[in-house]
C-alpha cells in the first residue's frame, strides 16, 4: 500500500472533510522488517522519521484513528483524538527486543561456510558503504547518553529505484478551518503547500495527545525515543539502506517489493523478473519468492507505475542513475547470497537499544561510489 499517502489523505482530506485535497495513492511500499528499527538513526523507506512516538502515532492516523480536524477551536475539540500513546510505547519497547531471524538450516539446508566467507569480503567491498554490518557503526552518545545505529541514506538519483515515493503527492492543499493554525507567513491563507500544512496538523495532533498524559520530563524523553530536539531535517529524495541481518526472511526486495529474490538483487536490472505472484512458496536457493509459484493471488507487475524494479543494478557503466556496482560473476553472486543467508551468525541476537558497551563509533553515509 501507499502508506504515506494514506496518512496524508487522512490528515488533509478525510478527517478535515476537504475532499478537494484527496490524491490517489500510487507509490506502494512493502512492510519493512522491524528488528533494529528503534535503534536506527532513521526509519521509513525514505529515511524521514526519527522520533518513534511521532512515527507510530502518525501510522495510527493513517489506519482510521478517530481524530477531530473539523471543530472550530481546540477548546471545542479541534486536534483531539482517541490516541493510545502508552500502548504505542509498549509496542515500541517490544520491537526493541526483536532479534533478526537466523537461517533455519534444518528447513532450508546448511550454510556453505567457505562460500559465505567469500561473500562477506564481497559485501565489505560492494555493499557496506551503504549497509551497516554487525557489530555496526554507532553515533556518538547524545545528551541522554544514547547512541543510535547508523543507517545509510542514499539519494534516489544514485540508486535509481522507483521514484514515485517522492513524486506522488498533492503539491498544494486547501486549508479551510485549519488556516488560522498555520505558522507565518502561511497563517490564514486558503491554499498552502502540502509540505507546510501536513506537518503542522501532525504536530498539533501529537501535542494535544501528549498533554493528556501528564508526563514527567523523564517519561517524555523516553516516549520520544531519547531523540534530541530540534531533530535534523530529513534527507531529500533518499532511501534508507539498513543492515541486512535477517534479510533472507523478507522477500520480495526493494522498498516496493519489486525484486523477488536476493539473487536478482545482484544482477543487471534488465534481467530481473517482470511479473511474479507473491504467495507462500519460498525459494531457498535464490532466497526469496519462488517465481514459479502460483499459490499467491497478488500479481506483482513491475511494469505498472510505482512498481518499477529498476535501479540497485550491478552492470557496466558509470556509477549513479541506478548503477551501483560493476557486473558480478555468477560465482560472486552466489557467494553474496550465501553470506546474506548466514547473517545474523547467532540466533536471538538482540541489538541493545543505545548500543552495546563495546559499540564502535562510526559513520555510515553515502559519499560516492567505491568498490570500483
């Protein structure tokens, strides 16, 4: 589903009852894996969120949270909702304890240790520039003493995967009864940019919900995930490149689920499967959705808008515009697949929130192509 546009439509169109603001959601994404998410510097496929309660509360608004965006004033109920922030906090605490799943050798076969070791070297050369690897690089401790797992952020123009996430939204919206609550110079204007309107509505909703809790300063810091305010600006038109531990269990791949298996992630984009059914059949060889399977009822058609399987391609040509590395031999591809099957090395290895005692302070950020 196009999760972000569903949330935007709820806040700008449905809840405030301004039907002219509605925009068709055309940038579908797959559900992401959740292990290591609370510990990361950024969440969401496009790396736009840091504060967990703001992110999680925003999600509830997209899935039918009752909220008042039609009353005349806050005194009459404007920005009120039936938010259950404490429940969201409990869920976030639970996710902090979630470990990436280890490859089940008893079901899918033994890991070839030598091949995985060769793949680990290839990963360090071609992939680690963006994808953090265990024991991970961490930020310096902030004023609360918390470190965060560095998440790579890569410009869409470089990685070349489907761009609709950054293009599929209504650029301007009508403000109606919410116009008086916008900041200068937009206060009172009948039409404003969506990027101005939507975050203001989100902030008022969250602030109203927080006031009901009567939190102590310590409780509020925890609820915000020990993030320091003011938060940094989200990166523009970029995708998150999180660690790959447990990725074997998360097909299909790319933010929009357009690549069926890990093997095809490593081939030239033009050679990837264009249509496949998402069902129950798992391919333990190529690691991912079995493209010959027919139990699934959902046909992933990568020729449709928002479903492109381009980009993240290993092929000849200058880096950028979707080319992230040189052509790999088949031996190299299978070695990388074997390595990705092998991580995490230990079952149940939960990454401590805030970083382990011996965490490495590092820096994982896209700074241009290497491994050429």
